[in-house]
C-alpha cells in the first residue's frame, strides 16, 4: 500500500487484533469507566489540566480498546505502554496536556503526526470538526484505522506516510499535533499551519526533548516551551530519523 493511499481497512492481522480488543471491552472484568474517572481525576485534573472539553474526551474515549490485550489491565495507569512495532501509546497526562494547549472549540481541522494506536486521534475526534492523522509504520496505521472505524470516528481519516512532509492536500490546518520527536521543527508542518493556528510538538534529541507550542499570527511564528518530555523519534521512510 503506497504512502499516499488512505487507509480504509486493516490487514487481516490488524482486523483480528482490533476485533479481540473491542470484543474484550464487553467482557466481564475491570470497571473501565471507573478507572477512567480515577485516571482523569488523579493523573490529569490534579496536574492542572482544566479544559472541560479535554477532560470530557479523556473520560469518554476507552483507552483500553487501543492497547494490546496483554497490556489492557494497565490501560489507565500513569505511564506509556507498548503497542507493537517498537512504538508506545503516550501517558494519559501527556495526551490531555497536548490536547488542551490546542484550545479546540469544535470548528477546527486538525493534523496529527504519529497515529500510533489511534488513541490521541480519537480524543481529537471528540473535539474537532475534522482530524487527519498520519502514521509511517503501516501495520500501526492500518490497525488504528480499523479501530477508529469500528468506534465510528467518521471525522478521522488515517494515512500511511511520512509525517515530516505533512498532508498538503488538506492544508492549511487550524491545529497540528505531533506525537513523535524530530530534532528540529519540520518546515512543511509550519507551512501547513493556518494563520492563527497552533502546533504542539516534542523537539530534540532522545533524552533532551521539550514540548513546544507554536502559534502563527500575521505570518509570524512564535515558540513557547511547555515541559521536558520523552517521545520516540520521528522516523523516515528509509528507517532513519529526522
């Protein structure tokens, strides 16, 4: 499947993985709704995330459905988890913080770079008009597309491709969120950010990264450091890193 092809269905393996996860959500077991409430209160609200929309989305989106079965019991704990292909799903607090700083009001067209499991895209899908999300690792992108489709996120489109280049066919974007870390801010993403737009992105070498908020006003781009973070590197199609 080429990098410019929209992902509509996952491969057979991804379908099986997603079906097992989704089916598991209905099986007797932990009270996931209660665990989500506890997660939002203790991990997110107590750390200063106050945006009502962000908190509501974090309470609603079922994080365990985006995690492999072997890690599902840890879905609402305060740390990242493996999702396969050497990638992770971000810590819930980081997902909420990055979402909050975008200041979404429901009218936006958002670009996400680094679909991963699809969890962040689902949170954005609760808050934005349209979400375009890109994943360079094909099995992850295909799997996320299947899960998002099964959960009826019709306003989220998934593409397998190099996120550094963005998605110019749908630019400009009112907000951009990047969930992998380049060493420098990608110029194509800055170009695809709309006037008045906001972009949140981790930047730096592994072990020395900062979460940066960019705003574009009258063509001028300003940067603000938020917090130190640790993300997987932004990768190239040839396996290298940016």
